[in-house]
C-alpha cells in the first residue's frame, strides 16, 4: 500500500514511512498498532490548536479560548477531517473490523488521525506536527469563533469531554416541584472522571439540564490542563 494520496492531503512527506504505517494500523490488524501514537497525537493537537487560537484571537479570554478549542478538538471534528482527507481508505484493519465497516467508524477514524499527528511529531519534530495540524484544521482554526459560540451548553460540554477522552456527563432529575402546569425541575450533571457535580433548575427538564451543563462546562474549562 502506498500513502502518496494521504501525504499529499496532509501536506507532509514522511522520512520514515513506517511511522505513518504504524499510525494507520488498528490494533485488530497486528501487535504493532497506533494506540501509543494516538496518545502522542492527542497531546500535540491540543498544544498546536491552543497556540493557534491564542495568536488568532488576542481579544478572547482563557475561558473563551478553551471553548473555541473544544469545538475543534473533539471526536466529531476529528472524524470529519479524517473523512475529508480520505483517511479511512488507508487504514490497516483486521478482517472483523473490515466486515463491520471499521474504516467508516468515527472512533477509529478520529483515533487514527491523532496517531498520524503523533507520527508526524516523531518524524519531523514540532514544526512537522504544527504544519500538518494547521493544514488539516485550517478552516476550523480560522472560523472557530463563528462555529462554536452558537452551540448550547450540553453540546459544548460533550465536545470538551470527548476532546479529553473522558466519559460523557450523566444527567438525572433530583426533584420536581409544583403543579403539572407550573413545574420546576432540578437536575444534576455528574462527570465522574473529573469529580464534578453541578445542578440546574428550569421549567422543564431540558432547560434544567442546560443550566447544569453550563455550570459543569465552566468547571471543566478551569480544570483543563491545556498542553
């Protein structure tokens, strides 16, 4: 298998093509797979995106920059970019994953893209990784503000947690008060991986969940270690 189409799409030619091959190898295919490279890619992606947002949006606060980053560094975003560059056709998957459509599975594509970024870092250092990330995420970096500030709190919280590979938040109703036509819901939002628990109130479950999610998002942003 040659990777010329992929290297053209990401704007970087690997000196050690075996690094790229490993980045594209799912654990179902062989013992030498991409999970360690994925770990490395996750770190460098957060760092480069943070740097670019810091430079591109000098007027934004820390919390706003974290919110912008969450709109870029999440599984959905990685999946979309992986599909755009045709990453799935280059994946090395075991027979079971191939039969079940693994080359189109969001989690596999997102993880593989992070692994490619990790491979670029090892192959050419920070400049290479920076070059590849900016090439792949160019539009999202340029239009980050317009793309994320209209999202609701639950969506932002979910994307932030996905970007940090943490379980999704758990919502549950604590109390319901008032007559049927005039009820007030109290809901809690729990993020076990971060030890965060928040509450929200509203005239319906959705609005209460949004309030709880907003409080949880603010706490999550402050707990983010960045790069």
